[in-house]
C-alpha cells in the first residue's frame, strides 16, 4: 500500500496541485460547446489527469 504514498524514494511533486489545475483547464468554455462535444472534452481532461497522476505529464 506504500506505493500510493510519497516516500523518500518517490517524493510527491511540488507542483501537483498546479498539474491538476492545468488538466482541469480543459473544462473552461464547456458551457459554450454543444452537448455533443462534451464527452470528447471530458475524455481529454480525464486523460490529462491520468497522465499527471501517473507522472507522465
């Protein structure tokens, strides 16, 4: 279970909150898009969050 927590070997990134905010920026302007385009936007944000949390972003 330790793999989910920062340790001395794998410190948590200092800009973790900033990375999440950048990913969530993809939701900006969602109200201006037709509902048919919402799914693609949600998927892009989900992919960005997943990449950030896995350390790939």
